[in-house]
């Protein structure tokens, strides 16, 4: 683990005072905070997106989102039903962002080792660091997303609905073994490409803007808003179709409906057409843009102010 005195290889922190907190801890805490806050804000849209993606009976039609939300509230326990599956979603997001930023930071540092003469990593290096961080994170958190998908698929009043995340993990393991806990992992690798594209764009925008204003430490909240939203939107346009495929491989009766990834592609296209791969794209866009902006603002502000908090405490202690 890198010492606290080492600078972030892609940030202008050489002039900051030495702290007693490890940069890796800062990244993990920042990622955890960002995941928790963003999840609380937009979980109902995540439930809606999941229901749309798993609808194999009809093609997407205008008004489906309103109809589904109305049915969930009416038939599954009121507004509280919109937050079913919040716990696994919260756990997956907090752990996911913690792991991701931890892996991402340390991979960038490894790539930057021996190249101190270069101020910024190249786009290819950022893409590689982001992609590897995404793969490691997806491998660690996939069982959580399987349970989350199934909890969002069925309301609490369904006779086979999971009552808790732990009961869901046990059921998946007892019925499908370890393979079931990592179902949908292959299409999730397309999401890794999504994250790599997003971070390559985000880092380039961040570096360019930082050079214009005399350092990335001078970036404003507005800078983080427009850079995170623009990078997320561009990456989403390219990679969204993997999400409905992953959701269908993780649903309750996936083993009875599909024989594998290729079978999901074939049946989805044959029965529902090309637009089926974009089911849920509208609520997903409404969900991910504010989620991404909240995530990156919380992340960037936490990693900025958390070390300063420890510096202030250390200085106060020394004065005493």
C-alpha cells in the first residue's frame, strides 16, 4: 500500500501537506460515500429499469414506465415497494465504488511508476487501468447483483420473493451453486468497457480543464457535474445493450429459459427485435446521469477534504 506522502500520479497534490491517512483509504472512503448517497437518491428508477429489462412479453411501448410504477405502488405495498431491494443495491454500490476507486488509483500509480517526467497518463493507460479495476470489482460484487436483480424482479408479496439478501444468496447457491452466484458475469464485462470508456473521457476532460485553470485542485463543482454527465452519456450510448442481457441471465428462472449468453441474444432478438436491447434505456438514463453526477461530486469532494481533515486534526494535536 502506498504511503501517505506519495502524490496521486494524476493529480496536482505535490504542494499539499503530508497527512497521516493513506491515499488508498481516502479512495475507498470516497467511493463508499459516493455509492451510498447516489443509491439512496435513485433506487426507484433502478427498480423500474429492472422491470422493463425483464419484460419479455411485449415490445417497449410509450407509457410502460408509468404503468409499472403505478402497479408496483398499487399491488406491492405502496411507495415503500419502490425501495424493495435497497439493501443489496446499497451494498453493491458502496462496495463496488470502494473497490473500483481503490483498484483504479493503485493501478494508475503502478503505471505511473518510473514515468515521473510525464504529468498525465495516456488515454490508453487510463482505459487499461479503468478496465482492470472494473473487472476486479465485477468479480468481487457479482453475487450481490444477482440477488438484487431477483429482489427487484418480484414484489415482497410474491410467494417466492426473497425476504432478505442472505436468504437470496442461500437460495441461489442451493439451486444453482457457485455458478449461479456469478451468472451474468460475462455480459458484465461489457459494463467494464463502459466504465473504461467513461473514465478515459472523464480523465481527459479533467486533465484538460485542470491545465486551463492552473491545476485540478481548482476544479469547481460545476466542472465535475458537466464532465461526469458528458462522459457517462457518451459511454452509455455505446454500451447499454449489455444490461438487459445481464438482467435476463440473472433472473429467477434464467436456467429454464436460456442455455447461455448466445441463447439470450438469439431469443431476445428473434422474439422482440433489436429495440429489446434498449429496454429500460429511458429510466436508466434518468437514473445514471444524476447518479453519476452525485457520485463524482461526493467522490471528488471527499478525496479533497478528507486528507485536509486529518491534517487539521494532526496540527491541532501538535499545538496541544
